């Protein structure tokens, strides 16, 4: 299901349960502002490359809009719109005085050099600098971006508006970032898992865990859960997937990923089809990559007892309605919103 259609469907269901007025419901579905910009940069070989960037500012009724910027080939207006809407609901549910926003550039960061990524980020910032700000819209890292990306945004924004370290969160410590920010969302997954298992009289130790997605969130979640005695039996990322029924050595895998830029080729596990990882036999499944990966076609085949949602909307509404899927519990692990 389309990301925006899935998000709207869930919101409309919630609106009906809350008895919201139809006019208010419609107003809350329409974003405050949608921005689409062209970003053309010179590549290292002298050629020009053009990319399309987006920023959707959904709602600012509760405070400055807040949300990440992702670099990924599948970034499109509907996905960014859906993610911005989700940020509005998450900040409201957590009672944090922010609104919701999201942004992204349709690109594959793995195909771009360090200097090309810097040029792309700076051009994107030049195009949107007058529409973001400390009291307006505060970007953050997301899929394919990191503290270095935020440092470039901060520096480029400051050229126009003066030194403004609070214009982004998730920036390097030396520029005013917060200790622990890199691990914050992954640690939120740990806390959510602990709280959920406690309700069933269980602990993390000995639980067989599958992590789909080994970026910032997935890698930190795997590392922290492993430290608590969890057995990570399968992991995947954009390069491939690996499995080890006896448990993957996460420290070794992290070193491999740093050197090889992906889990593919890791000697501490057997290679498996990345498309099958959601269906692996396990106690806990953690989708920590793209949205919509659990759908009505595969939901009935999922063997996990628990699903901890570390990604944004990884489960389609239609998957929730599949009669064959009867999980003990499914929980959304929301990350912290800090510098």
C-alpha cells in the first residue's frame, strides 16, 4: 500500500474512534506546506547530476515542525508527506512541543563520494534555508544521513542567518550535539522491548531476534539487545542478509560493516535471501528499514511472537487485518527527539 494512503487510513480510523469533526479531520490531513526543489551539483568527474529534494511541513499547531531528512532512491512526495504526518502524531502523543515535518532527496548516497554528498546537502540547504529555522522547522538525521550531514546543513544555513546551532538536531558533539543521540532511537527499541517482555514475564536474555535493516537504528538496537543477552539470529541491509542460528557476533559484524559498507560477505553467518528475513523463525522481529515491508501478502507467514516496529510505518494497515497473523503483541518503538 502507498505510504500516504496507509498513513491516511490509520488516521481516519483514529479520527472516527475519537469522533473528530469532519472539517477538523480534513484540515489535519492537509500539510501546512510542501516544498520540492531541484538540486544540481558538479560530480567529481566534472559532469553534472540533478536530484529532486523535498520538505513537507505538516503541522505547527503545537510548536516548531520537527523531522528528519533522508537520502534514499525511493524518496518521493507521498512517502515524505506520510512521514511528516507521522511526526505530527508522534510528537503529540509523546506530548513534546513540536509539530511534524520530513524531508529527503531521491538519491543513493552509496553512489556518491563524500565531497559530492557535501555539495548536494549544501545546495539543498540553499534552496530551503528561508523555510526552516529554530522556531519554524528543525531537521534531523534519518535514513542515509548522519551527524556530518547535519553539520553541513548547520554551516550552510549559518551563512544566511548567522551561527544557528539549534537549526538541526543530531549534529556532532563539537557543534552542540547531545551525547547519546546516535544511539537514542536504538536505545528506545531496547526500552520498548524490555517493557513489552516484562508484561509477559519474560526478559531479553535468550530471545531469538531478527533485525531487518542495519543502519543507525537497526545496528544500535542489535548491539544493545545483544549486550542484554538477546541472540541476534539474522540481520539484513541494502547489500544482503545473513543468518546464524547460534547467534551473530554483533561486534564483529559492526567492524565488517564499517569496512565493507554492508553486511554482505560477513563470515560469521550464512547468506540468505533478504526478502525472506521477515519470515525467519524467531521470538522478536524488528523491522528497522523502510515502510510497508509487512503487508497482507506476507503477514500470515510471519513466525515471530513479537514485532517491535523500529522503522516508520513498516506494517501496512491491511497486514493488521490479515486473519492469519496473530502476534502476542506488536509495538511501535518511538525514538527520542533530542539534539
